[in-house]
C-alpha cells in the first residue's frame, strides 16, 4: 500500500472541497494546514485505521 494517500475533505471555513495528502507512515498526527481556496488555517487530525487507510477530521483552528 502506498504510504501517501490523497484524501478529499471540505474546508470548515468556506466549505470548498480540498485534497490533502496524508503520510500514513507517520501514524496519528495533528497539524495546521491552510485551505487551498480561502487560505484560512485548518486543524487536521489524522488517525490510521486498522486497514492502513487514514481517517481525517478537519475543524476551525480556534474551535474547542
């Protein structure tokens, strides 16, 4: 299986679909990535499932 997996999500600010490339070899991770459309900072949380595919959640950077 390829360690780099493209994942499509929707920006929590503008709602536009964006594609993230997830490095599954890193395991669980959290990072900030700017939206490719509106440039606002998105908090990305990644969990690698048992089948090796990433489960990705995105939210506003200031969301609690």
